[in-house]
C-alpha cells in the first residue's frame, strides 16, 4: 500500500514507520525535520507543516491511507490548542487530497472507566497530561461529526511504554482496558502492529477503538 504517515519521527510514529516498512509498504513520512529519518528504499521523506492544510493536502495526495501520529510535544504549554489546530489542518488536508481512509492516534484520556465517566475526568488523572488529553478528546469529538472521511481513531491504553514486539494484543472499544484491578498497557511496538493491522485489514469505520496486551 501507499501510506502517508504524519509524525513519523515521534515516539509512536517511529514505531509505526518501522512496522510499515517491515511489511513492505511504500511510506511517505511527513515530518518537520526530514534529516531525522534514516534512508530506506520504501521510504520517501516529505517536509510539511502539520498546521498547514494545503501543505498536508499536497503531501498526502495519491496515497491509499493517511495515518496521523501528530503530537505538538508534551513540553508545549498550549498543547491543547496546538493539538486541535494540527488536527483540524490535517483533517482538512486529507479531505482536500481526496484520500478517504484516515487513522488518527489519540490518547487514553477519553476512554470510559464507568458509564458517562472518562479517564481524564477521574481524580487521579496526571495533571501534566491533562491539557494534551483534552486536545485529543476534543479531536475525537470533532471526528465523530465527520461524514466525508472513512476515519478511525485509536486510543492507546493507559500505559504505553517502550518494549519488545510480541505481535499480540487484544481489541477494545470505548472503555479503558484493564489488567485485573490495574489499567492495562502495551508496548509501542505492539501498538504499531495494531495500527498496521487496521490499515491492512480494516475492522473499524467511523469508530474509536483501543488495544492492550
């Protein structure tokens, strides 16, 4: 497949890039700093600003699917505003380019822990992640009003960490996946496996899903 990957040098994006290349896909890595990418015969580095819809449209045109692992950076004080600005530009660019299939990686904060209660609204949700999680929650709400794209939104589990690729994971929907009494987790390598699997064999359409070990 021809896949456009936005944010290919980030924590999640770099794992997704590695997985897609291992599966022999042609990947256009859309990044702000192409020099951070290693050369690979199936990889094309494309410099584009994630906040510029026209630049995104030009970069993703002609691809089968667009994956966005965009994150403004957890160190940004205005991360919520930037997350939503980037999300809006990326969605607009994908639509302008005429690519129908769009997969966005968001956060765990909007997963439900009880009826009507999302993880972000619980007392123990870490304050340092709240603004970014609010941005991702609003991005999902905006996507849920989107009727033109065949979109899917992936919320990682509460615990996402470096680790080995097992190739194993379980699927969930809108609820936080648990491991007994504790929130479940996954390695970023296996999150990338789940993303690549969804791209190759779509199981969700205009839905959010989650995964965990």
